[in-house]
């Protein structure tokens, strides 16, 4: 699903090919901070396997599609190609032009880690806060329409209660919901996967 969303921005007709890579081990969804930390080495290992394999020579950039950007810094130091995390790309896009931005997501167990990422990336002054959906994240993921409406409520709270001028949908697996929420609000709803893919385009064009 996430690779499919990426192909809307990195289009085959423009000369791009998107390869979806899944880590060999780990949970189906990152819902707690300890799982996010454990995902870093798993992401790095998956990228190394790909770069060393038959597809390695065709890899021009890497996108890490977990919202905490696990493994991004290590991959950036060793991969030899541009590496983009969806959280960093989404926050840069949301904060562009000095905009104040909030984050709407389904994973309360990652709230502290997400806010730590805001600080690491230097966006605290523009950050209006995080709004969380009610309900179990994995149960919501299994009911897309309900997840979309719960996220819509969280986006509304970011705008009306917190004063956000842009709202990020915080999670790669929430990509379809983020697409569906486009145009429903008076401020931009930032989709992390397309934001990361736009950063990849800029990086490859600059080269």
C-alpha cells in the first residue's frame, strides 16, 4: 500500500521505479516506543540486504516509511544514496514558510517518541501538539472507514483547538486515510509518504 502511494509521486512515466521492502522480523505495526527503537536495526538490515542484492545497483534513494524514522541516521551515514524519513519530510513540509503544524495519529504509545522527533528536527517553536484518535490502533487499522473518521476528528482538533496551520497524518500505514482526508479542511493535510517522495525527487534532481 505504501509503495503504491509512493508511485503516485515517483511515477514510472517519469522514470522512477518504487521497490517496497518489508523488514524480515518485527511486529506488523509499530505502536509502542520500544518497538520503534527495535525497528531501527531491522530497517538498517533490510536496506543493507537490498543494497547488497541484485537490486542494489538500481537503488538511487531510500525512504524509511515508519513515522519515527527508525534507522535513518545510520543509513544516511553508510548507504551512499539519499535517505529520507517520512516524519522528517512531513515536518519540513508542514513547517514551510513558518507555518504552525500539528500531528494527528492513532498511536498513543508513540506520542513521546514523535514529540522527541519534533525536537530533534528543530520544529518545537512551530509545533502545536499531537492529537490522538480513540480506540486500539490495530483495531482501527482493520476498519479503514472508522480510522479515517477518527483521524478527521483529530485533525479538526489540531486546527480548531490548537491553531495548527497544517496537520500531518502521523504514520506510514495511515497513508490511505491521509489521501482520503485531502480537501476536507481549510488547512493543508500533509501526507508523509508523498512528502518524502517529493524530497527524493529534489535530492535526485539536485544530483
